[in-house]
C-alpha cells in the first residue's frame, strides 16, 4: 500500500539527496494534481494578518478560514474512535503522495496550509502521538530540512488534531515569531549548561518558554527527554507532559524551543454564541502566529485577550523554573 504513495525516498547517506528540494518538488507536483491542495493554497491568497502589541511582545493574527477543520477538531476519545484516521496511508486521498523519510515517516503536503510551504510528517504506522519514541527523528528532521524549514510538534493534548497518529509538521524557517525572539539577546536568560547543552528561558514574553541549544544531537536529545521527565513531576502525570515544540538547525547547532502547557484550550473556546473565541493554541499560535478561522475573532481579539489566553494555557513560571533546576 505505501509503495503506491511514495513520490521519492530520502537517502541521508547521499550528498545529492536534499530533503528541502524533494519537499518543494513534491509540493509543486501536488499543486498540479490534487484538487484539495490546490484549493488550500489558493485560499492563502485571501488570508489577512493583523499585529497585536501585547506587554513586552507582539503577536500576529492570521484570518484563515481554511483552518476551521483543524481548529474546531473534536479530539475526545469517542470522536477519534468514530472517524477514519486521515494520516493512515490507506486513508490518504487518491492524489496524495509523499516522501519516505528514514523508512518510518512520510513527508506529506498539508491540504489546509498556514504557510506557503506547509508539510505534515506522519509515521507510516498508526501509532499514538508521543514524542519520546521519536525524539531523534525530530532532531534529524530539523537538520535534514535545514536551512529552509523548521519542524514543530504538538502534544496529543496541546493542539494535535490527530492525537491517535504520530506526526510532526514543518514550516518555512523564521515564519513563527518565537524563532526571532529566541535569537534576541535582550530576551535570552541563561539558566545553566548541562552536557554541553545551553538552557535558556525568554524574558518578558507573556508565556513560559525553554530554549535548548547544542551541536551534539545525542546530548540535546537526552537533556530534552530529561526535561520532559522533570516537567511531568510537578504536573502529576505519568503521561507525556503537555507541550509544544519547535526545532531548527543552523550554524551546526540545534535550537529546540519548548512551550510547557497547563491546558489545551482556553475557557473562551467553550463559551456559547458570540462570546466564544475559536482559538485553539498549538505550536504556531503559542509561537506568536495566532490562527483565527472566524473573521469576528480576527477583528475582535485584542492584547488583553491574547495575554489572558497565553497565561491560561501556559505552565506557571515557578513550575518551569523548578523543572529546569532539576536538570544536572
């Protein structure tokens, strides 16, 4: 079944095999043959952006009606059981193809794009969304897609619209505002160095952020996994701690940006009528590009609303700092 869906195979051992080039070729080809993708990218021509200046930082709102399915997705257990998994190979639309990546992931074009190049990277098997078992793939993807793309991950209770199927996503590098913020010297607060991994937080950013930087893939993987373990303790969960992750690779080093979360959706998401605000923060949104599929929200959301949502869904500062201190 999967053989019929393979557009190309990425060979990490070949110097001529470029994953960004393969991804762009895939996207260009799919724009010619897949009507749903053609419509999705055409809709990007009508999106609107609006800057909202908050205390100490800014975010951008993107009015994107094509994202209503993802933002409004039902992710409760019963709803998941009652629908076909849209990331399983056998359920992919007939025109959809992908790039086989290291035998266990398939790079696919996202048919409801936020960006001019937006990919979903799904596991070839139907396994639950869980970071720990695929941490090294996350880091390898960031390296193999560099310098053109950033890879991001939404936890199963933090924005993943398919929590039953392991997947990452990729966007053009630099298009999520936190990527720039993580480079600003005035924001970067050094916390400690562990096994050659620099650990930082970002100042005056309205939500808690942990940044890991290293040139050693084994070291940053282990410190990241240790950090997830440390975050699990104060939240009292034996499962994966709630989080969103971004990763980029440049100047021979990885940069992982982690948003520790306390809840999936803000209370405003569940209000009735006009009081409802259809914002479901995932990595892109909490990273500073907030997707609003409803025009009323795009027009009405202000700094106070953004600040309230970020505060509500983020883990408290003291909890995050305690987790970082446990790393050694």
